[in-house]
């Protein structure tokens, strides 16, 4: 018998058979119950811990998902806002174009809408920069007007994507004009600080203050009938061959944002 316990294999077989016999007799049920009760607590804790871990992971994942959704919504909102802004600008441009339909143009002429992107008021003159150039059909010396058939100036330099506009208030600007409702003509000259004078007005003509001044179309550079301004004051002298009048421009050049270029 002592020799049997010296052999681990035989001893293992005896233990296994003994356990099988005891289990068949139901004598191990008490041990099963004790083991199950003791392990149930451990298993329950492990299950609850794993459940909490899964819930925490899901929570973190949901936060990341919400952050991504929030970022996507912000992007969509910005895109929609940009589209709304663009549509409003298009609507405004269409409205301005409708206002300009009545301008006196030749059948071969057309209007090109442009935004003012820069302003230069210095000793060199009065200029605007617009966002249209050669690739948009802009040509040098083309007339530039504002909504309401108001004369703004003339294209002085053309580049590929932008152009330079010399304002009628520039010292080098000359515009043939007349007093609306009469045959009295003269020459509009620019002065510094967005000011205008009406020169070469004939002597002996009764010219009233606040008379409307428009383009005469004599030079061919500007269409006739474009609005320039109102006569503010007549400066006359018998010693002079002609009369001189100060003109108040009808447009506020400082707040001008959009213009039209007349392409011949």
C-alpha cells in the first residue's frame, strides 16, 4: 500500500475515482454549493466591473461621436451661412442690374458688374480698384457708373483680374456735360477732396443753383444722360469769357461699394 502512494499516477487515478464515486453518491453537493456561493460573489463583482467598464467606454465613445457631430454641424452651418450670404449678394447684384436696364446704351454695349476692392486718394489723384479686368472683358477708357445711371469715372489701367478707375473728381478727369433740360454745355473738371467744377459755361446764360448736370456725350467716351451732380454755386465775372460753377456730386464716393463698367 505504501508503494502505491509512491506512484503519483496511481495516486491521481485513485483520487479521480474517489471523487467520481462521491459525486455519484451526492456527497459532493455540499462542497459544490459552498464553492458556487463563494465564487458567485466574485463572478458578480467581475460582471458588474466589466459592465461598468463597457458603459464607460460607450460613454467616452459617445462623447467623441457627439464632438465629431458638433464639428460637422458647425461646418455645415458655416457652409449654409456662406451660401446664404452669396445668394443675398447675387440678389443685390440682380436688383442693381435691374435698376440699370434703363441706361442709354448702344445695342453692342454691355454692363459688367464689379466690386470696389481698394481706394486711393492721394496727391497723385483719386482712384478706385475694382475686381474685374481683362479676362472679364474690361477695356481701357471704359466708362464706370453707379446704380441710378450716375457717372463715377473711367477705366485708366486694366490688369488680368482687376482694373484701376480714375474718378471724375480726379484733377486729370475731363467730362463734357450739360445742364439738364437746356442746351447749355461745358466741361466738368475734377478737383482735390472729391470736388467738381463746371467750366466753360457761356456768359450771359441764366444758370440757376441746384440745376442738374448730366453728361452730354460729345466726346464719345461717356454715354449721354449720365447723372453727375447739382450746381452748388455760380462763379461769374464780366472780365471772363465763360462762367464757372461749383458742382456737388450726386454720389457719395466714400461709401460706394459696387459699380458697373460700360463695355463698348
